[in-house]
């Protein structure tokens, strides 16, 4: 929990004044983190545990990531039987 909060703080600071982690364009850094952040608050249900709502830049970034067509396609892949 402590390490997750620390990492969310690093991402929060990085996103201040930016839409994406590295550049003005969505890139590999965003792709590499979106799954972890999404699963942290959905699959692991740790939203309250890590005080996710205290990271508004991360929350807005996650919404931008999840709205991307490629991410939507990836999330729609059915599970294997």
C-alpha cells in the first residue's frame, strides 16, 4: 500500500501541467502504466486503501487513457475459455 501510494504520488507530480507522462502525446510510458493503475482500483479494489481520489491528475489521466479507442479495443477482448 505504501509503495503504491508513493508511485501514485510520483505519477501525480509528473502529470501536473501535462496530459501524458512523457510528451504531449500518448506514448509507451502511458501504455505501460494504465493497466497497473486501472487494476489497482478495479481488480484489487484498492481505491480507498491507496487514497486514489487524492490524486486528481492521475484520475484524469486514467480517464483519458481509458477513452482511447485502442485501449477500449484491448479491454473488449473476450476472456479465453
